[in-house]
């Protein structure tokens, strides 16, 4: 205990800053919003309680500079020694902030409470009365600017009777400047706008006068009216310092360029041009240089300098695999050409091969698992579709993707071949907050050239042990689907919500259907039906289903070290028409690193289904409905480590009553009793560009059992039975 004392790092006249508080004489001021003006903060606390980072630092010895002691000091936080000068500065900044909020007679008193070698500091606010705006005048010498100001006056942030707030005045300056820059006034900046504020004698009121000054010639010092600019010549050049030979067709450059010669200059067009060019996969960076035209000073010439990315890319990868205890290895190779047709089209070619040693299978030939696949893709930075207008294609920020893949999988139980072809679109909103994805056509053909006698007789042919899910998914099957997905983030999709960022929310809606067009064609043509009563196309049964997914998450920031994240996700998939069972790849599963974390992946549900003697049953522990709910407290710990406390709830269900999944069907009167609950804690290594996550979950309520001890493991925990550990990359939601 003595070795961990802060005293050993403090001199006799120094005090450890233990806590900072801000209180006010009135509840009208949000004191938490003023925390940012405090120049010195105490050592951080875990969950606002324990100063663990400080404790780690104090484990080191001040008299030793060994590598171990340096490591402890680097991992922890040094004691924060109270500085009276910083405290005085904090008081001044808080007073200035209240002054800017309209409390023109505000004062701040500093209260220090010493307890041994520790000190607690409270900043007591005395705001006084808040001033209001009694009148607003304008002084604008430039008649053109005055007309623009009159045009946008209805959107002004200033009004008579409003509380005086310097922050609102500054926001109005920014609003006007942004409008001017976006309507031809390229050289207009916020310093041309200033305010004169006079108090009204005998009252708590101020009179505001906005002054918009003309510009002054730098050489002659003569005042001039603000210049309205139009776009002059626009030229494109390439920075060859990277050595890349990439160049683009002129039609591609015209599409991504919003700076059109002769148009009024708009800053939004400049930003849009930057964004469009940088979104091309073959571009590493862009620099747009604006200069007045030598012959006509009202024109702005634009020189667009494009830095190309490397034309070719090759990637090799080696992965270790573990499927239910069977170890293996997989090798991946990818080649990419980023400008195959000189329009930033991306051509990719991927190869994958895998081997896994399979043990413990009885009744099968002694063989292992082999897989290889080849996939080709072509992506165009354009919306390629017949009858789409040129103007729409020019304005849209879209990609069109074509993919073709063949995969071969050989297992002791069966051989499986998969052929897929896809035609997809992706596009973003102008603000990059929304993302759309439309799968126009996605074809999957699953071919089973060989099934072992043991597997066939046990799961498909034998009426006593026949499994409907296996029987459906291990036959030749054709899936022709289309789907749409919309995703929105309040902070923009290009910038993730993060762990401690500002309050934000994200939601995703996805709809997918398969087999409807085929079913109509085959019904009209009266095609043959197979032994299971399914219509076929070229003697191949096709899947028919509809699927809907909704996912919303919200982050609430409490401080720069703590936030609360919440998530609700619901998915429903319904097989109909030509299908009684969903294809296995489209079914939902419960548990895992991004679901109810007290269960390992694919080990939860459906409903109260127990599984194969309580063990994981990968085939049967799937469903047609999924519900996931999570609440997670996220906090910074020390160094690059973050922590989390979480509670998860949810389950999966089937829509039909399958005999292989007793207790798995969704019923309104019992579904709430079948919601599984877990709790746990997580440790995250936050490296900024990616995050490694380790989550430890414990079951709290287990719907698979009805007896009290196993149904409520939160009361009767069994570590061996109820614990699950998950390693993953990225946040769970």
C-alpha cells in the first residue's frame, strides 16, 4: 500500500488534484458544457470511480529508470499536481464563456478543499442576469452584398428578443460567409463581418450592429466592392512523382468535374469535385489550384492536379482455420488493376485454396476437407444501366459491380460446387451520410455431384432420422435474388461512430426477395415438379423467400472517456411458394461476438431448442427470425486499452414448426419467455486504424432449460457451462 502512494511523486509543497466540480447559483446554466474550459483535469477514473491508470503509474519507482519502470509509467498516468495558475486561468475562461452566453456581469469564485496531500477544487458560478437583444442594425456599403444579405435574411440566426450569445453571432458570420462563397464571392471571408454591441442603459439589453466591410486592395489600400467570380479555364494534369502511368479518359474527368467554365463559382462545386475525384479507386490524392485569369480578373482558372495510385496491386494471405476443433490452413491470392479501361475501373481476380484435417467422423471414408475457388470482379465508377440519363449518371456517386465466382468443396460426407454471378449498384448521398446498395441480379447455383451413402441414408433418405433443413440444403438448388439496402449514419459513413465520439446514431434497412420471377415463368410454362413437389427450371429446384432486416444503434457520449452504446436489431425471413425451408446461408443464427455474447457462435436457439444433447448443432440451431438487443458502457482505460461492460438479449426462432427443432417456433404468447440474456465485460486494444476486441460473456437467463438452476444461471452460475469468450476485430455494433 505504501509503494502505491502518490506522495512519493510529490514534493512537500505539492498537492494531488483529486477532483474538479463546477456548480452554479442558477440551474439555467449547463455546468457540464463548461468542463472543457478547465485547463487542468484530475487523473482519470474507471467508471468514474477508481483511478486505475494512476495506480499503474505509482507501481513504478521514482528512483529507478529500468525498462520495467518505464513501461509502467508509459502504461499509466502520472499524478496531476495542482497548479494554482492553471486554476486562475480556468476561472477566467469560464467567466469569458458565460460573458459570451449573455451573462455580462458573471463572476467565478474558486473554492479549494485540502485533505492531506490531496485537493478538491470547485468553480462556483455567479452568472447574474442574462442580457437580451433589443435591436439589430445592418451597415453594408457593398450594394451587391446587401442584396444577397436581403435574399437570405429569412434564415438569419439573429432576432430581436433573443438571448444575447456571442456564439450565435459567430455562427451567423459563418452562415453568411458560406453563402457568399457558394454564390460567386470566392475572396469573401468571415473577417469582413464584425459586430458592434452596445448595452442599453438601465436595462439588461444590448443593441447589435452588424457591419460588412468592403475589401481593400493590398497594393493601393483603396477600398473596393467584393468581386463576383465565374469559373474560367479548367485543366487536368497528373503528378507523376509516384511513377504510376495511370491516365483517365476525358469523359471520365468531365463526369467528376463540377467546376464548369462560365458558371458562377461555388465552393460546394469545388468540394464536390474534390470528393468525386478522390472517390476514384485509381486516385491517391487531388490538389485544385484556383488563380484569377490573366486577361479577365472576374474569372477563376482551376488547375486540377491528380496524383494517381499504383496501377497494379497484389495481395497474398495465409489463414489458420478451426471448424469445430478441426484445424486447417487457407491461402489467398488477389490481383487488382485499378484503371483497366482508363476510367478508374477496377478489375480484381481472387484465388483461394484451403485444407482442413477432419477427425472423428464415423462411417465415412478417411479423407479431409479440400476447397478452392476463383472469383473475378469488375467495378465501374458509374451507374451503368439502360435508359438512365447522362445528367443523372453525372450527378450520381455510384459504382456498378459485376462478379463471377466458382467454388469447389470436397468433404467426406459430400462434394459441393457453387457458381455465383452478381450485378450490383452502390451509391452514396452527397453528404456521405447515406449509402444505398441495390442487388439487381444475384444468381447462386449449388450443385452436389456426390453424396456419401452414409450421409444420404442418415439425413435424407431415412424417414426416421431425415432432417428437412439438411435435405433441402444438400440438393441441387438455384437461388435468383434481388435486394436493396439503405444505411444512414448521423456522423457520416466515412467516419465511424467510434467509441467516445459525439452523440450519434446509425440505422440499416435491408429487403431481399428470391424466386418470384422464376416462379411466375415456371407456373406459366407449367414446368415439371420434383419428388418434393417443387417446380424446377432445367430440372433444378429454385428457392423462393422474402427477407427483411432492420438494425439501429445509438451512441451517447458522457465525457471524452466514457460513452453508452445501444443497439436493436430485428430480422425476419419467410420461405414460401416453391420453398418450405430457407437456404442455409440465408438463415439466422444466435450467439457469437456480435450477438448474445454469453453463447458461443451458432449455439443459441431457436426458441427453447436445446440442440444435440446440449451440444452445438450447427444445422438445427438456425432460424427464420432474429432479435438482438445490447447495451454497452464503453470507457478508456489506459495506454491504448479500452474497456466495456455489456448486457445482451435476444434469440432466434423458426416461422414453421420443424420436428427437428422442438420448441423453436415463434409464438407471440411464449416468445418473451424465450429471450436469452447475458452480461459480461470486454477488453479492446484500440490502434485507431483498427480495433482488436476480447469479450467475456456469462449467461444470465437460458431459455433452453426450464428448471430454475439452469434457467437462471445469473443466480446459479456455472463457469464451465455458462461462460463464452470471443475474439474479434472491430466493435460489436
